[in-house]
């Protein structure tokens, strides 16, 4: 290799011949895969090449009625009566089976959703399994979780999850519901239903009593049927603020409990005394993780003026070493955008950012011709008044502003309709406490970003949602505490 | 410029991410050849003898003669009394002779003695000098002393290249590693090097990354390209490739060259050779098929 020659990494593709996928998936109701009442199916495609992977049944009102009925029966006859210790055994079994089949699940998650195999392998699937392990442990300890109170289960819970972390979100919802003695009707997102259907197979294999977990696929109308079903006692939703508002309106006046985990526009704050190279890496992880399809992404960056030039230059350099391409390549850093619809939305915002006078930077990287792709993008010369700073883009697009004082940056960080997460980078411990205390957000990371643990609660202020998931807090939303 | 803090945890995470790169096929073959050409084949033992050094020098230019088109290593690294022997043995090759100096490995001698040692090995033909910094002075905060010493050794080197060994195992924190790197580069180092190989731990990945980042920042500020040499504890082709990934993504392709990057190692060459043969034939050969000089 001569001195100036570039060293390109050869493709290192994760194999796909070990996965088992059916051509067609029916609804999983009452412990069995059953066709929908109308017999309609829709396709799920690989966003990296637009090829159809499988067909999935579309559930209508009748199917939801059947699923809720089954869940109610399972609740009344077995699950609510079963001692916590026995429930725990089932959940542990799911966790172990998931762990054993992690490789297959990673590949399917990547094919169906477009995220890099590095992330589905190292983050999504291990964390999903960890959530089942964590909540399995609580199943027989509920009376210790809330001392002096009686922890009563609710009944049938309706759960609707998004497409950005398909299996992980399913585990965030199903694991605490089961641990607390509730039964489940869950709807995965229409663009990423496959790992949920594979999870249904694991639930079958774990021999869960029929009807305890029902997984129904479909789009908005299927979700509506769940939200409005009179026998559902609780709605757990993760997704857009718009749909969250619709859910709150729909269930107003009912006695349904709800937890809503919605959008975000997190401030990530770099102080001049931070370890700069590590902070730059933190920016990369905060906004380009999972193509920026992360509700807690650090999409607003605030850099102290004295180091702004250095940080932005280093960020640009680092962005040029990001590898965008085939999600199945183990070296890929940024995969495919989840859907055409989402790609159009991101492009709309990038155009808007340019119109608003923002200074755009994208590293030169060639994007594949087929599929849905977007280069990592940063905007400088933007302000709080820009829509790209105010609205959630849900893509690999970062807006950068500078600040001078601690008070100024706290005011700007809080100047948003959202309040899900935040980040602060400084070498000074006292500053961490000051800033994290004053920012109104559910999670604030110090000298790190986008770290998740089943034991740590997660939830938002303001338009970012209501209630918490994860940790002991996550049990609360599934219990009547008397 | 001496105030950049380094976060240990995040540095470890960055290393883990860099090392998760999967280097296969053509890119692996390229990397193996490159790594071979970056080796400073080293013997630094009290029991070294002229015979041993001669054998090592022969190996340096004849890595595996029944396999064509292999590069030679970058240099031989020896103690001062072996410099003239190595120089003679390597006549007619492009392989450099590097000598440790300045009371290696402890650096515990007065400055005058160190300078004389450097001048004498340069006179005997050493192309490269691997000096050690005064860690005691550094840890007691006498940074100016450390800096001045490097400047004077650099002067004594004349045309010879100066590698400055920080002995990071004794500096302990990454903040110190960064500070020592900045001092050494500013004082005139051509290369900065992690370790003597006599203190544990020697080159660790977070330390190497921290030094590479210091080199990159120095290059951005001054335009000068400083070389890097991790030494000690690098014995496998896999480790070598991981370090190449680290350079590639921290400093870029300019540094993917023996002019700016070296491995200080004694057993690395054979492991790389074994991998090169495996890439070509599909089978691993026994260690006995690779000479151990």
C-alpha cells in the first residue's frame, strides 16, 4: 500500500442463511397464529433495498375483539391467579430463549428496519432480553416494590409500539405487564412487524398460557381499535406526540390508565472544560445512533463559544469516517432510513433548514441507489426560532448553536415543547449537578449519551409524554396501588 | 495547549467501537503487509549478544524467504553496544538501526551522561534514537525540565530521528499521557512512543488512542506530522490490524506508513507471517515453519 492510497475495508457481511422467516405471518391470538377476519395482508419491505420480505395479516375490529376477549379470559382464568413466582418463571424463559436466538433476531431486526447489524447485535437484542430478565425478577417481589401498599394488576392492557426499536419496545411493554400480572394485546408498527412475530413464536415455545400475550399487526385503524376497546384497562403507547394527543383525547372520560412515551428534541450541552474528543464522540452517538430515529436523540447541540470552532471542526472530521451503507455489513455505522415516508419527512426538514438560513454540512459519502438513505447532516448558524430547532425531525440531522454562560444554556435547553432527555459534557462535577437539576427532562446523561438500562426509568415532561417505563417506576403504570 | 482532559470511560468505549471493525479479505491482506513493514524488530535484553543481534538482522530482511513479495521490517531496535554490529549486519538494506538511549529504561542518569550516550550511538551509525522521559520529574510537576531534556536530546541526535518514550505505565492517567505527549511533541520529538516494554502495563489501546488524538491535534495546530510507536504487548496480527483501524480513523491514511507509524515488537512478525500464509493457502501452518530469530 503506497503512502497516499486509502485503505478501504472490504465488505464484512453478516450471514442471513441461518434465519427462519415465513412468507406470511398471521395474527397471534389466544396462543395460535390465526388469519385475520378479513383475510387481508400487507407487505413489509427491507428499507435498504425496497424488496418485500414477508406479508403480515391486517387486524380489524373483529380481530381486536377476539384478541381482547382471549386476553380477558387468560387474565380471569389463569394469569391473575398465578403466584408471582410462577409468572416470573415464564418471563425468565422468554428472556433466555431470546438470548439463545439473539443472532437470528439481530439479522431480522436489521433486514426489517434498516438499522446497522452492529446496533441490533450489540444494543437492541441484548437490551430486549435484559428487560425480560429484569422484570422477571420483580414478578414475585411486587409487595416489596411498594411497601405498605397492595399491588393489584389491572387486566387487559393495550400496547402500541413504534418502528425505531421494534423488539426492544415490545420488551419494554410486555415484560412489566406480565410481571405485574396483566395480559397483553400488542400492536407492532406496520413497517417493522417481523421481530414481534418471531417473539410470538418464542412466547409459544415458552408455553405461556394461551391469550396472555396477543400480537396483532396492522396500521392506524388497528391501533384505534385497541385504544377504543372498552375492556382494555390500560394503554401503553410509544410513538409520535401527534398520535399521543389523539390517544389522550380518545380515552378522556374513561377509566383507562395510560403511559405515553412521545417525541423529543433533546439539548446536548458541551462545556469548554469537557474532554473534547470524547464529547465529539458523544455527539456522534447522540444524533447518528439508529439513523437518528431515537426519541431521546440529542438533536439540539449547544457548544460553549470558546470551544465551538474546535468542536465543530472535529465533528466534521469524525463524520467523514462514518460508514453509511448496507446495514448487514458489520462495519456500517449508519444504515437505511426506516421508510420512504420518514425519508421524505427528513428531506423536508433539511430543505426547510436551508431556507431558514442554516449552514449545512454533510460528509461526502456515496449512498446506495436503491432503498431509503440519508447522509449524516449538521446545521450551524441556526437559532431557537428555526423550525428545525423546534420540531422533532427523527433523522440524522443535528442543529448546532453556541452559548456563553451556564444560565443561558439552561434557558435555551428548556425552551422547547419537549422534555424527554438531555446531555451535559464537562470535567466539573459541580456543573453536572447544577445543569441536570435545572433542565426539565426525564433523562439527562452526564458525559455520555443514549445509555439504557432496564433498571433505569425512562419518561418525559411536557409533550414528551406521561408516566415512566423501566425500573421500579415502570411497574407503577401497570398496577393499582391500594 | 497543555490542558486537554481525557475521559477514561469514553476513551475505552471509543476503542471498543474501533476494534469492532471487521477487517476481511483484501483489506486484511493489505493490512498484514503494511503491519509487517511497520515493525521495529526488537531485542532489549541484558543477555543480548552480538550473535543474537546478527541473527535478528538477517531475519529483518529475510522474514520468510519461501514466500515472495514480502516487505522488510522498518528497523531493528537494540541497546547501544549493539548498534555498530547491527549497522554492519544490515549494510545494503533499507532497514534502519534504532537504539534506545538516555539510560534506558529508567532514565535515571544525569543529563550530561544521557547526551553523551546519544551522541556516541549516533556516531556509531544509529538512524533512530528511542529516548525515555524523566517520569519522576514529570510526576513531581517539573514539566519544564522534561521539556528541556527532550529538546537537548533532540539537538544531540543531529540527523537521527528521535522517538520519545513516555513510559505510560508509570504515568498512569490518560490526562498525564496527553500532557506528556503534548510536551514531547512541542519539545521536538519526531515520534512519540508508549513504553519501554519493561514496565507493565505497556501499550494499552486507550493510551495509544489518546496519543494518536494528541498527534492529530498537534498536526491541526502546527501542520507537523509526528509519528507514533506503540511498544510492548503487541504480539498478534489481530491486535496489529486493530491498531491500523485506530490510526486510519483517527489520523487518516497519511499515517498508514512506516514513516509515521511503528510497532515495537519482538514476536509480532511471525504471527503476521502465519496469517499472510493462511490468507494465501487457506490453512494455518505450525509455528515451527516460521523462524524464531
